[in-house]
DNA sequence: CTGCATCCTCTTCGATACTG
DNA sequence: CAGTATCGAAGAGGATGCAG
């Protein structure tokens, strides 16, 4: 099996996990650590993982004691990390950080799962008091098939939603960019302002909102980790 | 598969790896990080791993780029971590640390591989200027079959050797203890001085040497990590 | 929405025996 | 010392369809 293909994710944690970890377990933990608690939400964060296997992994984690399963109203179920599970945060971050620092990840950007990218971004959108409620951002991705090019991000009442069908939204900010460039900027591999200056990322809307875009858009949690110079990476 | 059986090791890294990691990979990295470079030395640190699989894992690590294979004189081969590989140290330690802090590990002490325990201790023996050269310690383990009860640790010229056959050594220090207690003390779960005071660990020899035993004997590298109170562990 | 049951395939791993 | 070759058993994982 060639490198960097198993998970189909640009996430450095996924890259590191490919040779270090039990298949999918780390990525499931990442989803849980980053706040997903419902089965389908977790599943969207690991789209190439079969639901059968996800189910089985969740059971393993419960068995070990890092996860609990709480049944809510109706058939709603919440998976929540125990204290021991939450304490795995630094372990997961150290592995992701190692990947960000040492691995050649850019090649993986050649085949991006845009649904996953948007799902990742959605998770990190930071609601800010200056923004309207709801706050709606339209993404137009220039380098993907038409059916996957449009995405609307709706941030309302501290809850972020994602949609890929046009419901005639009242869009506050419009962003046009290639999925490739968006990934690089979001991963911290390239600079947001530079991408705008080079017209590789076009952002339109009230200047009140666009000026602080880098703040509400957020970045991957490993974006801040310095990378080794290209020649040192593996 | 039940918990804590796969690797047959009391090491918290092994426990954590059982549900997080690709089989054996972390433990192989541990051996490399702690200084083993030859195939057979690595193999002794993971005695339940088949040599076939070890060979295959080493190749994977080389393929990924965290390890190199250098052929030396004769048929001597050295495996050495690359810089990227060495940088995995904190990842490995964070995982081991999590295990030490959060896992109920003591049950695993019920079935100790004494060869592995002694091999671990050998690796960490700290040569000290006050000690004679060679410095020879005899261990007598009270709770294991007679054939496995005697071990001699020879520290000479900054190189530590292990022997389980009596060659009529000129023993400097003699230690009599159960393998169980020795493990607990060495892992930092129980106190060395207390074990001596309670006569659970008997140490004989020149007081110059026995007085500072805790220093040259060393401890597991995770011994310093605080454990959660028993009721929080999983 | 949250899964489980089943079937079937592919991979992984260990045991054993052998080589330079 | 440092592995490799081969074989068979066991396990992991995906696809699909169904159910509360």
C-alpha cells in the first residue's frame, strides 16, 4: 500500500496514524476530542470509514474506558469522552504535531475530499460578536466538479451548519478559491493574506466581516506548528 | 481479545498501544529510542513478537523514513533512527505517560516476563564513577520458577550485559526480591526505600554501593509520572 | 437517527525451517 | 548475527440490507 492513501485525508494526524496506529482509531478520537458526539457527525469526519467499523471502534473505546454512550431523547445518542479519554488530547496533538512538522503532506492535497475539508472548516468556525446572526458564508471551489463546488456555511446561535444545496441564502460573505489553496491556507502551510493579495483567494462582502475573515474562519489546530524545512521532511 | 494480554508487557506504552496503535510498532520504536540498534537486541525487548514480523516492521519504518539500516563490519547491521524518527520520542513518551497516569496496570504484573524485566533494567543501569569496574549485581527473584530466578547484571566500560548462567562472578551487590515487587518499584508504583524497610527487597553488599542503589539501578522512564487516584483509572 | 447481522474477501501474523 | 520463505489459521474490514 502506498503512503498517504489509506484515509484519504490531508490531516497530519491521519498521515502519522497510517503507520503508527490502529486503523481509524486516532481519527475517531480526533472527532470526539473536537466535539462531535453523535454517530453521524463522527462518521462525517471519517467519511471513508465504514459505519460498521465505526460502530465497532466506538465499542472498543467504551470497553477500554475512554468513552461513554449516553442515550438521550428519542433515538438520540451521545458519545462522550471520559476524563481518561479527554486526557488523550495531548497524545493526539503530539502525533498530529509530529506529522505537521516532519511529513511531506502536500502531495496528499492532489486528491482532496472537499466534503471533508468543508466539514473540518465548519467545525472550527469561530462565532464572533461582530458578526450577524445568522452568519452565512458561501464557498465556491474552483477546482472540483460542479456538483461539489458550492457550499454554504451557516453559523447561527453558536451552532455551525453546512449545506451544499442552494436554498437562496442571504449570503454575508462569498469566498472563491481552489480547494487546494483553501486546504493549504487552512492547514497553515500558506498565508491567508498572501493568498488574497495574489488573487488566489477572492473574498467579497461587507468589509467589516471580510477584514477579520482569518479570525472567524479559523485554522486547523496544527496550523501553528512550524514545519521542518522541505529537505528534512520525509 | 481481552485487555492487556497482547504484548505481555507491564509497560504502560504497551497498554496504551494495545488499543491505539499498529501492533508492535510503538514498542519497536521504544527499543530504538532507548538505544537498541541491532536486530537481536531489539528483538529481546519485544520477545513475543515474531522475528518475521519484526523484520517486516523495520522495513516499514525504513520505508516511511524514520529509520535507516546501516551495514557494518561482518554481518553486523545497525538500525538507527533518522531525525524524524528521533522526533517521535515525545509522541512515544506522551502515550506512555498517558498509560502510566490513567491505566490500571498492576493486574498485568500477575504474569511477568522476567527476561523482559531484566532486559529493561539492564538498559537503564546507570554507570557511576563510585562503582567498581566491572560492577556486578546478582538478582535472585523469589516468585518465579528456579530456572528463571537468577540473573547477573554486568556493567563494564559503560556497557551493560545480562546473564542468567552462573559463571562464578565476583558479585558486588546481591538483590533478593520478588519479580512482582521489583517491577512495581522499577515502574515507580512503589517506593524503593519502603520496599527495603519492609524487607520485601533485600540488598546486600558494600554499603558504599547499596546506599546509592536507587541511583544506579534507575527506574523506568515513566516512573516519574504521577498516577491518577485508583478510582479514576480505567 | 443509530446502528446491527451477515456474508465474504483480503490481510495479517505466527510457526517452522532454512540460509549466508 | 541477521535475517528469509512458505504455509495455514485467525482476524479485520467492507458491502449490503434491515430494524428499532
